[in-house]
C-alpha cells in the first residue's frame, strides 16, 4: 500500500477490494456522523465490521482530517471523559455558490452540516454575460475561502445553484431570468477560481433542487415533501423517501409553468396561464403597484403588506390562491407528507398561506387535507446556497475516498 496526498492508502488487488474499502470508509464515517461521538468498539458494533477493520479505517479517516479524537462522555456518567471519535469541525468542508438574478451568494458548510460562512452580495445578473457574472462569483468564492481558512476549513468540493433548467450533465440549458442558454457553468467557472479551488469538482444544479435538499438535510420536514420556492421565477422539487426526483433529463419540478388558469395571459415559455403569471415575483409586484421599485423587493412587499396596504395584501392573496391550485395537483399526484414553502415565499407566508390553505383544502382529493401539512422553511432565501454547500460536503461523507488527489 502507498499513501496518497488525501491521506488514504491505495489498495493493491482487485477492484472489488478497493470498492469494498471505499464502501467501508463511508460506512464508518456515516456511523460517526450519525452517533455524534463513538468509540472504536461502538463503531464495530454499529457497522458490523471487526475491531481490526474499524481501527484501520479510522486511521485513514483521521489522516484525512475527517474525524478526530476528542474527550467526551460516551455513557452519560459523571467522571473522567472517555476518548471518542467525533466528526472533525476543522478540515474538509463544502463550498456553495449561488447565482441569483439580483445577487450572488457563498456559503461554507462543515462535515457536521453546520454553516460556518455565509456571504450575500447584491449584483444584478440580468443583462450581464455569463463570463462577467462568473468572474464576480469567483471573487466571492475567494472571499469565502479566506474566511473558511480562518476556521481551519478547506473546501473539498464546490456546488453552484443556478435559477434555470440544469441538465444532468451540469449544463445550464436555459436560465430565462439570466438570459442564458447552453452555458457550461463548471467549465467556465473552474479556471476563474483561486488556485486551491481550481482543481476541485464543481457541481451545478437548479436552485429549487438545492433548496429542497437543504430542507432534507437541515430542516425538520421528514423525507417526503414537495418544496416550492420563489426568487425571480418559481421553482419546485419533489423529495420522496429522502431522494430528489430529477426526471429523465434533470428538469423535473418546473412548477412555475403548470397552468393554473389555462385561458390566462401568455407566458414567455409559450403557454398560457402559468403559475408564474400569477404568483411569480414580477406578477405580484405588478399587481401590487410596486414594479420597477429598486432594492430588495421581497422585503418591500413584506413591509407594505405588514403596513396593511390593501393592494399588496390582495396581490399576495391572489398569488396564494394560484399556488394552492398548482400545489393541490402536486399533492394529488405525489401524496407527499408535507408541502414546504421556501425562498421568498417563506418571508411572505403570512399573506400567502390563508388562500393556499383554502385551495388545498378544497382541491386535495386523495385524502383529507391537514393544514399542518403546509410548513414554512426556516432557511428562507438562504436555502439554495446552503443546499449547494451541503451537497458538496455530502459527496465527501458518502465517499471519503473522493478526497484523493
């Protein structure tokens, strides 16, 4: 065996032996993550591996800075703490980046799924070339990298949230609110990243998908839910038994283009009466009489609604009605345990939810609708960037050997 720069030993022998060790590394790391703190004996019992095997695997995980030894109480008794293995809060982490229509974001999540760095910068991306936007995003990544280093963290992977259709290949097929078509974000961004990040894997995904994954990993909504969120457009995602439904080409979840009133106004997608024409940000601002107002328009809508401005509260109620109609179809089709309201909708929930509940109660037919089934995300507009960072670190947890260089 020989040591690799990532801290793991290369195995000789058949590929099946290498695959088995890779799986066992993930098994042991997963057990430490699940238990929070564990002795080698507890890990042997939890995983079914021999103590000798656990000892060897733990050595690799320590070398790779994925776990460390710490003094903790393993049995709750008062007295001298025992030495246990815990997930390292310094070392490998995930870097999430977000491209919004009006902002850029960065987030760093450690192996414990704790957010350690979060940065959000206003930057109108509409009208900019992909290269201009990605150049600014690379600068934000450098800033996040410097802050992460202060916490003793080094990104092991990068994931980017984009408001558009992202194919399974990672290419942004169409981001209408950015004006992008067929943009290979990973290929264009990687050369612009600072040197420590340039050779890392870069994943690209739709912002709604990553927002839903953030709910799965950080929320308290279980493993079966529909997630709907809003930024400039409307995104949806379905999580079933802890798995994100992506569809054949990766485009599943386009709730914003579900027709709610088929004879309604034309939509840029080519259809009529789509949900975005009633509950999208531009539609609500237009109905509220606030279209074209600069600044954080979601916060403005919330402030105006809280002040009791009738035109704004009526526009939000109409948006909630349209959302309820579209989501009732999703509930009837997929039978999720929960419907999660995320993104900008979470900040406007007080004025959206009553009309949503009315429509869901009237239209869900597979079972009586329980109002508790509609929940508001605590992550709000941070969901996509937190999901991006967590997905990058989750890759390491699922396959510790991916840290090899």
